[in-house]
C-alpha cells in the first residue's frame, strides 16, 4: 500500500507575507492544520518544507513556509502537490478508501452477471476520477480497453486492498 499521498494542492499567493492558498483534496482541513512540514512536489522534484504559519480561511488553509516571505516567492509554488504520510492524511471513515489504495486492484466479477465466472478477473483499477455525480473508477479491461464505472454500492461489493481486489456486482456496466 502507498505510504505517501497527495493531500492538497498549492494555489495562488495570499497577502504580502508569502502565504499560499492550499486546497484539501479530501475536503477536510483539520489534518492540514496539524502539519508541521510537508513534501512539496513540482514535476519530478520533491522537497520538504517547514510550515511556519497556517490558518483556516473559508474552504482553504493559508500556509506560509520557511524561506518563502513574499508573494513572488509563494507564486512559484502555485500548482504544486502537497504530499504527506498515511498517518498525516485525512482519517478514513467506514467504507472510505484512499484513492492510491484503489489503484492497481483487480476488478473481479461476482453476483449478478458473473455468469458462472464467479471470481473471474475482468481488469484492473487504474485511477479514480471526480465525476459530476460522484467518483468514477477507471478500469483497464484485460482487452486493454478503458471503462468508467460509478464508484457506488450498486456496482461494487467488497473492496479489499489487502486482497488486491474490488468485487464488481454488475458485469454489464463494463460493456
């Protein structure tokens, strides 16, 4: 399982002291306010920055990092990904998963539409995307085709990162 996650995105500068607007990818902010440092990823480069100040501002968290003291310096971080360890990410509730833990799971047919192929591997989850009505799971079928499946209880049964499997209830959704 992945031990480092993208937990937020750095936005534009805020104010004159080098603060940046940080948008949480989970929608929750409490875990961001507890951080003392964060790994900032820009392209292939990663570096750990110490957080000197942080505060909540509406849906955003404002952060100022050590060594970044002006809007011009802060602007260089716009669009960067903020990474943190599993223990620093937003806590999960029952039935929730980190997207990184879903990537790579085998999609296995069970129940309705399994047609005697109970347990048949159909493909693999390659990504989870935000759709208008909720998350969509991108599945690469064994044929190589990509399909999007709504990540809802009516389509998926048990999700088991430990077993490396996501059980699909309705095979027809991949047609």
